[in-house]
């Protein structure tokens, strides 16, 4: 399969491209897609050349329009896989986000439905058709995330039919729960076998990795006695933890920009004498936003002496707005936020700034920079890159990270943060109070611990490590992992 020193072609595949395309007044406009998967893979572009396949987020039927969208994405090495809107809705909203996403985040009681499952299969087949057609033999194909769990198997079959042999990697950006959470899903074997057609599978933490290995042993009777490898249907699959990260320099460089410096000065002047807590989350159940607001309410109840002296600025980024449960969550959060301000506001100000929108990157870095505390309350979360980003913007202030023990990031950041259980309002209130009153030496020590972790585990290192391992699998497929 080609010489070892040649630069291998790398194909990245994810449901979401780095740019989401929208039709505005008949013309196509693209904007940066939200979410940590895009953040981590975009951080790769500094060190790795690759082409990126994905759904452009919009239905485009007319051939001329398709050509226009393809051209607009070419500059980002992005190749759109066009889906009709009903198929995309059933695959993305109905199966991926209403059935699979809750299960992956340890939620029971999910109800399977055949129609979205067939759409999920069909979209994975369309992705496999498109990539098998263009992939060159010997190239590396890196598939991402829960929307495409069948793709490695479908791709391997199609490549074999074309006489092509490629190394296929798969990274799951979400948690992977213990086997019992999968019992409600009658198609769970198809999904796990789909992933097992990879040569290398990456997870964010050891917990998710071990859950996957144990599930393969119990559900498929796969051989898992040798650490970090699975023998199944005469194939060897390497499994490991690969810590995803960010590009810290992108935040440090942005903070130096004159307009960002000016924005920071303005925010500091506005909040003079007030402690700022920041929250940045997609509006998603797993982020524990209702728990966060209720915990902040409890904190305000516990500390009337801090009236008008503490604010929580919560950015709730719109997400999956066509999914019923996300619409209901948005309504619930508006109600809770209104009640909190109704209860605690004074003529001098309101303690909760609830912003249901995305914010420009420069504004985000300024917000991170002026915040004394970052409060993240995930009930489960694959990793949570906001935690990394906040640290990257805290060189001056040494702000404190108050981080739910259920975020993947907590597996690595507990020593540098204040952990708590998001369902425990009292514990959250105490964690917020302790963070606001930590002495400078302790804040500095926690910050330096986290800075070391974030600066070591960058998205570039994550990508290079995974690709190096996948390339090794390509060169020596029979060797142990
Ligand atoms: O694509 P969306 O439906 O808008 O959702 C945004 C992303 O959400 C999830 O992100 C996960 O990946 C992050 C990076 O590894 C991780 O830090 C975070 O904890 C996860 O929630 C989803 O897995 C991505 O596919 C989505 O793009
Ligand atoms: O208005 C915003 C605010 C934040 N983010 C980014 O969304 C990502 C959230 O990633 P995380 O891993 O924390 O959670 P996910 O959304 O992937 O579950 C981070 O890179 C944020 O910078 C965004 O895209 N738009």
C-alpha cells in the first residue's frame, strides 16, 4: 500500500462541514458551523492537509446551485454530500439527535422508530458511495461521530468492490455508555459492527473506551483480552483514547487584536466592582442549562450580600432547532431565566444575562477574558472544549473553572478546577462561592495546571497522534496495536 515516506491522502468525513450553507435572498451564504467537532478539526488545518466530506446543512436540488455551493466550499477543501431535506431531517433530527444522542449521553427510556433508522442507514450509504468513488487506494479515511457509525463497514465493502484498500479510522466525539443503555435499541448490533469495521477507533476518555470494549465482548462475543485491541470476524481493531483539544494560539492571538482589547476594556469598565461568571453552551439538554440556572438561583438566595455584585452571562447557542425536545428546552430556559431576574433584579441591574444566540469569535474571547469564573454544568458531555477555551483566555486573570464531574474534560481537569454534581444545587452554590473567593495563589496554581494541560493537548496533537496511529495500521495491518 504505497511507500511509508510518501505523504498520504487524508479524507475527513463528518456529518457537519466546517461551514454551514444557508440560502439568503436567493444567494448562498456560508457561516462557521458551531460545536466542538468543527473547532477541533479546524485546529488541524494548521498542521495537516485534507479534504473534508460532509452534509452542507441545506437541500440543494438544482445542478447549477449545487455547482455554486461546491465552488464556495472548495476553498475550505470541503466537499458537500447533498441530501434531500426529508432524508436529512429523518437522519439528523429524528434518528441521530432524538434517538442516538440521548442514549450516548446515558439517558434511558429512548423509543426506537423504524423510519428514521432507515433514513440513517440511507445517509450512511450515500456517504459511502461518494467517498468510495473518490478515495485513492492507500489513502487514510477518518470518519467522525455518531451520525456515521455504519460508515466504516459500508465504506470497506464498497472499497473492496472497487479493488481499493484504505485505512479507516473512526472517532466518537460523544460519550459511549455502558452496555445496558443500548438495550432499548434493537439495531445496536448494526451500529457497533459498523464501527468495528474500522482499523482504529478513538474515544475521548478511558471510561468511554472501556465501555465500548466491554459492549463488544458482551454483545458480539468479540475477543477483547488484549488491552486496546478487539478481534472480531478475523479482523484486528485498535481502540484508544485520543484527547481532543483546541488551538490555544488562536485565542491568545485574537486577544491581542486592538478591537478585542478595546472590547475587553469596555466590558471591564461596565462590570467594575462586579464579579463575572460566564457560561457558553449549545442549547442542549446534556449541557445541564436548567440545572445551571437553578443552581445560580440557589447561589443568589444563599448570598443576598452579593446582590448587584455578581452576574452570570450565559450564551446559549441555538442548536437542533427542528427537534421538538430542543424547542421545549428553549421555552423552559426562557421561563427559568425570567423568574430568576424577576426574583433577584434591582433597579441597579439584573444578575442573569441570558443570550439565546451565537456570538462572534472576537466577542467570545473578550467574554472569556473578563470572566472571573466559567460555570459548566453538563449532565454528560463527550469532552467540552469551552473549558479549554476559557483557560486559553485566562493568562491575565487566572479565572476559576467550575466544572461538572460529568463533562469528559473533568477526567483531566479536576486538579485545576472546582468539580461538582450538576443535580446538587447546594453543591453548585458552594462551588460558585468558593470559586469567587479563592485566594490568588490557589487561582494561579489551578490556572497553571490547566494551562499546561490545554497547551499540551492541542487539536493539532490530537489529529497528528490519531493519523500517525492510523497510518501505522495502514502500513502494518496485521501487527498488534
Ligand atoms: O453539529 P451539531 O448538531 O450542531 O452539534 C454540535 C456538535 O456537538 C457534539 O460535539 C461533541 O464534540 C466535541 C468535540 O469533540 C466535544 O467536546 C463535545 O463534548 C461533544 O458534544 C457532536 O458530537 C458533534 O458532532 C457536533 O458537531
Ligand atoms: O456562539 C458560539 C459560541 C461558542 N461556539 C463554540 O462551540 C464549541 C462548543 O464545543 P464543546 O466541545 O464545548 O461542546 P459541543 O457544542 O461540541 O457539544 C466551542 O468551540 C465554542 O467556541 C460556537 O460555535 N458559537
